[in-house]
C-alpha cells in the first residue's frame, strides 16, 4: 500500500463521498482523484521522477491536497513549506531539500514572488513573469499515472519548526505516515462519516499525517480553512457539522475567550484534540466550561516519530490535567530513561524516547543529527519528564531549556505552570539569561489581563516554589512570539534578553 493509492481506492469505493471542503467548494473522492491524475501526468511530462523533491507553499486549500497526492503518485517526495515563511526561509527549504519544483498559492504569492530558484515554478491565479499557471498545468495532464510505491519508499520531507535554528528536514516513508494515520483512526474512531476540521497548517506533521491522511485512509471528509480565527472555528463547526479538530492550546484558549462561544452550537464535535504543549488544570477547566464539553484529548508527539508519542484521554483530564497521559497510542512504545538508558522510577526525571513504525527514516543531509537522535532504534525526544505513582507522564522541560544556576538544574515549565495559576496571567515564558556569578539566572516574560507588578508575582510564587526557582527578572508584554504551530519562540526571547544584558 502507498498513500496516493488510498485516494484512488476511495475514488472507486466512495466516488460520490465528499473528500474535501475548501473555501465553500465541495469535491468528491472521484473528482479529487481525477484532478490528482491530471497533475501527476503534467508532473511526469515536466520531468519529475521518483525521488525528486517538490515544494508546496500554500495554506490549507484544495490545491494543496491535490498536489500532495499527485506528487506522490509519480513517486516524488512532498516538501510542504510553512505558509508563514518569508522569501529567505522559502529559499532555504528549496535549496536544502534539492527541490525540482515549487507550487504556490496566490493567497501567499507575495512571499515567494522573488525567490531565487531555477526549478519549475507554478502558481494559482494570474500568470506572472516566469511562473506557470496552475490551471493550465493541470489541464495539460492527459496521462493515466499508476503509483507503484511500496511502504518503504519515501513520502514526505517535513521541516521542523526551527525554534532553535535552521529547521531540520525530517524524511518520512509511506510506512511512517501510514502507521500514524492508522493509529489516529483507531484511537479517535475516525470513520467514513467523520468530518475532520483542519485549521492548523498542513505544512505540519499532525494536521497533515494525522488528520488529512487519516481522513483519506478511511474515506472521511477533510474540511479545510486557510487560516484560524476563533470566529472561523465556530462558524465552520456550525456550518459543516465537523466531528474532529486538532489545535494548539492557544487556539482553544483564544476561542474560549470569544464572546460568541456561549451561544455556539458545537454539538457535532466528538473529539477536541490539542497538542504541541500540555494545558494546565486551570486552562482545561476553563476550556471545558467555555466549550461545554468533556471530550478534550491531549496528544503528545514528535514530527520525527510521525508524529506519535502519548495520549491523555478525556476521562483522565479531571484528575490528570497537565499530564500527557500514561501510555503511547496504538503502534508506539514510550519510555522515560536516565543517562544509563534505564527506565526512571516514579518521581525521577528522565528523557522520553519513542519506538514505532512512525519513526522517521533520517534527518535529510544531516547524518550527525540522525545518529544523535536515535538510540537502538528509539527516537530521543529531547523532552524531560517524570512519571507519577499511577504511571502518568508529566513534561518537565526541554533538555535545551533547562536553566543551570549555581550548578542547580531549574526546569522552566514548573515555574510557568505556577505563574499561570495567577488569575491575571494568561501566557508566560521562563528561560535563563547570563549571570556573572551564577552562570544563569531566571527571567519570566508574561502577558496579563491587567498590569501585574514584580512584587505581586513574587508573593504569588513564594509559597509555591523554592526560592532559587523564583524568577529574578520580569517583563510584562502584550504577546509572546510564536511560530506557525503555536510554540513560543523562547530562542527569540532569550536572544533579546541576552542582547540587552550585553549592552
């Protein structure tokens, strides 16, 4: 089995079933497969062959979906490019991936208009300069293309968020992607009548592999929006009666704060899934109340693992909010280990490692990092965690985010969790900044509904944390910088803080 043939199968099995809803347009499985075959024919006529890399620079639109399956139908490798990237970042991905072609949507064409790229360039909308027309490109495809890929053949080259430098290319096979799509179908009861709401960028592994591919795996409907806003989430659920949604915690928190949420009809939703970061107990209670749901599910995972990792089901949230669950999902194994590769005891801190068929093939053109991330076939997460007496896992922090002050390890997430217990604070980032005597000291950057003084925060924390953990430096801001997947860019904050220290 291969990913592109999943679509061809359902074009025969469910020809009139709606495959994609995008920008108000409904496309059946038969129609989508016909479009995919036309694009695949033109790709082949343009010289794209098995193993070539092809970039997609588009928001969540039907053309992205068609290209995703068409590129793989000719045996090429899909390279999704973050729709928020600027020209320099697009060029980096194209150059690093050795891409032979790029397809761009007119909604974000301005960011790609001046890229330096010698390969095939195609865009939707009007023809400009040396860019070909997507409509014409599709129309010229007149060859029936059969996909003969096997599960160990390459599928996708996904570039990680790049929160700690240039993004790394995660190379996934058909087997990797199919493994995690089967996992979600089983764990989250995805069926042909399901409607998967995809608002998070398809250039990221969870929306792409866990939602789009899973929808096609079972013959369900993918409902796409090119962006996210709280109003758009409410409108789309109400109009299309969607059943599954995946979002970063910030998407839930923003929607929970919408004045429209109280009167919204969200009754069709069976699975509210969040990932990218845990939610605190306070945040979980708030979201459950605002959304009027007890169907909140936390997933933890790595792009390097497909993604896969762990799951905290709805029934566990009342007493284990903030945890990422006590088990890995179907097809995945999880351990928390110490430096000797031994499982840690309850209460001890170790690193999460993952094993399963979702684990990537390699970091593209980066053998050293590939070697470093694997340990006997298991993928190292870089996430530090502890396990409680009941087996539930709690992320303590990223290995790279640990603050070492006076030789003592300080875990920012523990401090962040306590800061979020303050009634006015709704967003926070804690990190280390250089200190001439202690090596590092602790800084907190936070957002609050009203001005909150340093003294007030210190008083809030003094009975919650040991003195050495309480931040010494504070800064209140309007908003924290985030990447497209909603992760706070601590590297940017750390760089700004370091620059001010050195001045």
